[in-house]
């Protein structure tokens, strides 16, 4: 009987591991609580209306339907029974011979989880569509507002976190305000929007060389983004944020606050550590052996954002797609080599460089000895992000949308899809209440209790 390989997580690491085992003499079960693979590097483009969710998400069953030795289970993993070699689901259990845990990471508010509803993070499609709704509703509310202070708050957007996602989000917001929404409103000028990028450290994009960080700042400022470094967030409120720096405390009135400041490992990391006796780091990542296995458990592997692998440089690898992809392939190849009785070498990560886009024709690329900015870096970013789309149909969809956006400067997916919030929010902010009468809408003052 073939060995049963269970993979938890349908992200880059899990999916690449499953695909790599296609012709191996094993049975593969991929478990995920969502039915789709999500191309997270482009999630911010869903949040800012360039792409639709279906452009960057593909059903897992569709991706693996041609792989006869693989099946997909939709389920939520809640624990591990290592002694009996079982993965515990909320509604059952699955036995394994070898286990690959690629559960990824989530948002990290550094102990301030109360900020979560006020400053939305970006990890899922639901996050992206809610961010899109909040951005668009801010402009709609501003259109209905006559109070100058409220107007300024509605047209102020604060992005907390100066990593690649924060930079890309701030740049996209600037393009929406200055280009996409131009001439679409009558009472406001969207270009009056104030877009602020907040970074606690001394510079944005701290994992990039300083000169590229400086180029990114210059590009963002050219687009109208205010870059505030050396500011730490001390409170996130419904109507703004409080920052502290060497110069003292600062309050920024804003109704749209976005969080891109950090990630933390999936809670499954601590569950696995408890079950196996493994150690986790401060971020909840499981510290693994050179072959990515859990110490003392050569049949359990942890890859991607959930794994702490520091055997190569002394520092854990970054939580990027390229790490997860390479580790997924490595573990799959390791299993095949073990089955064939061949020697297994430790994992070695090959850093192929880092890319971040800022806006149209504006990007930075750190390719080791080669560092690029501007159009060439942007074109490389476009090509890489197209080629790493797993599904060919998604590549075509994304390419068409990008081409249309480039030619027209329009974003075809700027839709408000939550009907209840869409109808009521601007009216409430304008001091009006919505009244329904036989299928039509009328407005009456907030203080009125008369219903007709």
C-alpha cells in the first residue's frame, strides 16, 4: 500500500508540494479550510479595484483534478494526535504516514487585537473586498458631507506598515485618488485625498538596500503620498490614529485605516509544537531541522511562513512566496528520495531577489548584484507576477485587466458589494436616515421618528 502524505494548507508551499508528488508512489490528501488557492502577492490589487477576486484565486480541486493520486478535503484542522499519526479536524480525523504542515500566517496586531476591526489587515479575499468597500465608501461619505472636519477625515487614508504590501497599497490608493476617480464626483475632488504611509522604523522597505528604500520614498512622494517614518502607533480609534515619535504624540483624523504592519504564524504552529515537543519562536513559527522536519519527528515537516529555518544564515527565512515554493518542492523531492532509498541533502534556499511595485512605471528590484528602479523594475515585476500565477486562465485574466488599466487608467473592479452598508453608510454620516416606502427611498432628518 502506498504511503499516505497529508498536506495542511493550499497556499504556495502546500500546493507545490502536492503537485511535485504527482508521479510518486504515494497517496496525497490536501486539507484546507478554504476551497481555493489564493495568489496573495496580488491581493492588494483586489482591495484597490484593479482585479476581481476570481482573477487571483483558483479552486484547489480544479488545480489538482488531473492528479489521480491527490484528493482535496475541505476542513478545519484543530490539532494533532502524533502518537496515532492523525490530523484532528473539527469534524473528524485523517491518518497520515508523512505530514506536511503549510498552514501559513495571519495578521499580527502585536497584542492589540482590539484594533482589528478599525484597522483592517489584508490576508484573505474577504479582507480585500472589505477594504475595497471601505475605501469607496469613504469617497461616497465625503461626497455627502458638508462639515469640513468630517470631510478631511473621510478623505484621509492611513496605511500602517512600510513593508512591500504597505508601499503597494499606498501607491494604489494614490492612483485611485488622482487618476481613477477623476471627474466622477461633483461635491468633492478625490485628488484632495491625503494618503499617509506610517512606518515605525527609520525607513520603509527595511529588508531592501537603503538606496532602494530612498527611491521608493521619492516615488511615493511624487505620487502625493506622505511617508512618515520613526512613528509608532499607540492607538487606533474609529476616527483616527495616535502616533508617537521623538517629537511627541500626534493624532491623525482618518476614517479609513489599513494595517500591513506584521504577520504571525498560524495557531497550528503552537498546536503542533505542543503535540511534538517542538519549540516555536516569538512569532509562533516552529523551529525545524535542516531538512525542514520537526525535531524528533522525521515524518512531520513544516514549510513556508509557519516554519523557522535558520540553518543557512543564522536568521529565519522571510515569509515570502519564493521560500514556500522552494520548500514545498524540496519536501516533495525528499519524500521521493526516501522512498527510493536515496541520500537526502539539507534544504538550501536560493534567493532570487525581491521586487516591490509602487505605481504605474514605478517599482524597485533587488536582484543581488543588480538593483533596478523605474520602468524596467516595473516590467520585471509584472512578468514575475504573471508567471507565478499557477492557473493559465488567471494569467490571461490578470494580463487583460492590467493592459486595460494601463491604457485607460481605469479600475474595472471598483465595486461596493455589501448592499446594506452601501445604502446606509453615507446617509448616516451626513446626518440623514434612510426610510423605505413601497420599494423606494426617501430621506428624513436623523431626529425624526416618523415612518410613512
